[in-house]
C-alpha cells in the first residue's frame, strides 16, 4: 500500500478494500470500474487528504463514499475521520450528494403535475407529494393553513396514488377534474367522511398524470407521504419525509 496512507492522521471505517485491476471508467481512476461494475454510479469526486481522491457514489439512491489512494491502486469504502474524531466525509456527502440531488429534484418537481394552493405570487414555494387517503397529508395542510391564508406560502401538491386500493382513482379524479384545485379542496374538506368519490370520466383523464407523479416519486426515492421539498434560508433545497413536527414548520415555511 502507498506509504502516504500510513501517515494519515485519520481512520477509515472501511467496509471492504478494492485493488485496481481494470481499466479506467469515464475518466476516473481505473479502480472505479470495480464499483461501477457492481452497479454503483459515480456522482462526484473531490480532493481528499494525503493525495487521495474521494468519490461519492450512488447505490440505489443511497450515498457511498470511496477513497482512492494516491497511486490509484487501492480504494477504501467508508467514513474518513481525523485524529479528533471529526467526520470528514459527512460534509462532502451532504454537499455533493444530498444537496445536489435535491437541487436537481427541484427542477423535476417544477415540471410535474401539481395543484396550486395559496397565493401563486407567494415567495415561499413548497412542493408536497400527497395521497388523497393520507391522514398525515391532511394534517400537514391543516397546519399550513395560517401561512396559506396569509399569502406567505404557496404549496404545490403533487397528487399521487400509492396508499390504498382507491388512491389512484381518487388522485386521477382530482387531477382529471375541470377544476383540480376545487376537487383537491373537496377531498380535503370531506376527508374524515371518506374524501372525494371517484368519477369515471375525470379519473380516465387524470390517470396518466397520476402515473407520471407516481413514477417521479419513485425515481426521487420518496418513500412516504407527505414527501415535502422546500428551500431553507440559504436557498438550499431540503427534503422532509412524513408529517413535520410543529417546531419544523417554521423552517419549511421559511419564516
């Protein structure tokens, strides 16, 4: 192993060790082909300590950090810490994986099939994947009503059908309605008594839109509703799964 590794003031909590035996992949160190052949995707790379190169990899939507030695002959998968125990990998994962992924997701959300809720000129924009049968989605909008009524926030509801056997029919009826916002509000107001009743014609019109929203939800790795995307005070895109606690609402509403 390269002698520079023995001089590291760090510990690598490694899951396994690779040796470079293959040719390079897409301009990266040859060893990277060892992991891309295993199905991982290179998201980004960065300069690490002692001449090493760090790589952020995507493993089915989850980040993996790989460090390659200066000579390119070996790579360690895991977390790099310094002699004080500080995690040197976490900031890179946040910046190069989560932040970048969320920023890209924001553009996709803008082009999805959503229902405008609140003042369209409100500066704060929140996207939320919602299912017509989701009690936590209902509670989220209830909690957000003061901000919506004050014109400070607009929520763009991306209606999906994932929770119950009639979720697709209800979601399709809402998106396929001649007045989608009115249909969404009807489902909200009658939620405790069963919500909106599916209408065949509207459901047929809206089915393709719901399927597209369902696919986007899956591609983004959103595994719960509401699946909330918002921008923090610094303009960074954040994602929150499930009903946020009251203490977090101010952050989401950017107040």
